[in-house]
């Protein structure tokens, strides 16, 4: 794997040489850019269980294809003409127990300060080469599965088209890898890294013009009501306890504040089957004084916010368990997710439900907005 990383690094410089050649083979305004970044960083120590695996330098490469927007649709103008695209990540964890990562992400790039500052949000799937195994790899408490959802953020200074379409960018990146309790152990890792790289613009010498859209009247909508069904599988913190399905029923009202955002208020009802097994296990311990008849189900109330980007939206919710007979996790929970509107009244989504830094479930959702 070390040889692979060195090979990728050498290819980084080779690709820089090829980029101008690629430019001259393009005709017209293709609206695409390619950026290639090397990154170097450190795993942040957020739990004692993985503290012995946080001392070595992390290194990797990130290759991204971006599609520019120029205001062909009104939402693009409202967000200062962002890019969207795909990213491939390779990360050498530099610990045999943690293996290596290969990730594929979808991302958005948002621009500030005359488009010199770029902030990227990316969500995708990563493959780890050496997850936990009770016999062959008990030291890896971070990941219990090969495949897992992954997220990264990037804040870069970016200067495009310095020479023949070639530019540079540099800044900070943050990578989060966690299997969202699909399988334990699941202590996860957070990598903070410095990145530096090149960006190549395939656009011709005559740039496209930005189209500005302005609302003539203030956007408004009446209060809308949402019904959502969420499901998935997860496992308790006891390694080897087994995966169980869960079901969440949510109802909430939303009020659009603008074309970009809305606020939520509502309630959740949770049926986590792994908690049913947890009650049995805890009740068997006479020192814990828990009845085997304790209800494992929970009810919560929440407030939230939704940020709309075309048919995609980013959902953030903060909740409190109003009903929780089993005192197993903290009373405050959070949900961070993505939604996609198949139509104005129907949406699907995926969200991570957590208790601060502790993930509990990866939720897959289907809902209606009435």
C-alpha cells in the first residue's frame, strides 16, 4: 500500500504536466474543472480507545471533478454559483491495524470573497482495508466494517487559471470515517489535514457570463406538515451482540423562511430492536436494578432547520427524549442528514442520528410533505 501511495504521488506531478495538453484538446465552454490535492495530517484524539492509534502522520490524495454553474437555474444564483461534482479519496492511515481508505463522494463547492475562498461539503462511501476482527485485528476499535458512510469538509484558498487554465489551491481538510453503529466497534476517526494541489479549468479563453436572478417579491409558503418513516440496522456497544432493525416514525411542521431555509418542530417515536436485547442483558445483572419489563421504546420532541439547494436539502435537528424508560443514552440527540425531493410532496433521505460524538444509527427515510 505504501508503494501505491508513492505511485499516486508521482502521478500527481505527471498529471500536472498533462493538464495543459488536456486543455488544448477541448473546444468550447465545457464548464468543468479538475483538481488534485495531496493532504497530510493527524487523527484527532477524541476517545481513549483509539488514543494509541493517533500519533502517526496521515497522508493521501484527493482527486475531484467539478461542474461549474453560471445561473442557468435560479438556485445557482442564490448560492453564488457553486460547483458540484465527484471526489475520489485515498488515505494511508499509517497503522496496520487501521488499514487504508478508498472513498467516493458527491460534493458541492461554495465560494466567498470574490471566489478566492472555497468551502466544500462532501458525503459518500468509503472502503477500509482492515476493519476490526476479534482474532486477526482486535486493535482496530475504530471501524467494525469494510464499507461505511464518510464525510469530508475542505476550506481552500483557490486561484484558477494562472497559466493556460492551470491554477492552485491550498487549505485545510477534515475527514470523518464511521460506520454509524452498523457494526461494533465504532469509535470512528477524525482526520485534520493540510492540503495543497492544482486545479485545471477546461473552459475556453472566453468565459461564460454569470446570470443573476432576483426575486421581485418576498418568497413565502404556508406551514407544511411532514410524515416520515425511517429505518435501518444497528448494533449495541457490546461487540458481537448482533445487528437488529429499527423503525422511526416522525411527524413535524415546517415553515419556510425564504427560498433557502425552513425551520422544523415535531416529534419522533423510536423502536430500536437492539435496545430490546439490551434490556434483557441489563435486567440479568442484579446490581443494575432494571426490570425485564422496562419499555425499550422512546419518544422525542425536536426542533430543526432545513437548507434547500435545488431538489437537495441539508437537514439538522436537535431533540430531547420526552419518553425514555430505559436510561441507556443521554437525553439529548441530534440528526444530520440529506434529503432529495422526488416531487414537491415526496422526499427520500439519509441521516446520521447521534448523541454528541456517539453515533447511534444511519437512518434511511421516505416522507411526504403535505
